[in-house]
C-alpha cells in the first residue's frame, strides 16, 4: 500500500477562494463515487466553494478535458483534480490508457502552469481500487489526497503568475 508517508488529511491553508475544476471518469461507478466524494471533502475542508465537477467517459478522456479547462480564457481556474481508475485486464489496454492519461495530464499541467491533482488509480484488481477509493472500509482516500495536492501546489505557486 502506497499510503505510508502521505501528508495528513486536513485543510490546506490559503486555499479558500481558489477556483477548482474536478474531472471524474464514469467507469467503475462505486470507486469513482468514492474518489469524487473524497475530493469534494478535501475542497470543503480547505474552504474552497468555487468548484465545478465535470464527468467524462473514462480515464483516457481526462487529458483532453483538462486541456480544455486549463486553456479556457475565462474564467481561469487555479487547480484541476483529475480522477479515474484503470483496472488491469488481460490485454495491453491497461498500459495504453494509464500511459496516455499520465502523459497527457502531465503535459497539460506543465504546459499551462495549472496544478493538476493526480487521482488516477492504476490497479491490478477491483479490491485494490476499493482499498484506495475512500469508501467505508478503504485503507486510503486517493480522491482526498489528489485534491489536497492540487490545492497545496496552487497555494505554493500563488506568487508566481502563469503566462
């Protein structure tokens, strides 16, 4: 389990007033509902009320959605939270989707200067995904952690405006 050493859950000081977009895939409904609820809790804990949630078809679609949101002229966003889940199957599809989502979200974040909280679970089976989904009985809450990371990065970079 990768949660060892993670920052404590809680409010991100200075995040109130930020504008955040949460992008969430629709595949694996139970896991996604848990990730989305965790992200929304983290945003609320930090006093963020300007939140837009956009549901996309799957994890593969997260980068194009992030690009559109990040490049929108008005209104600008301070941070994006990308939530998805890919569960390994018997074909190379897993590697293609995971690689495309990771590379695409990285390109959007680096290219625009907008922090993206990476809440994409890449799991071998359903049990691993459920353990990370922030549901009752889950060992981790990756939706919460992704939102917290996006907020903390946005606050840390607030004095360095985007181009």
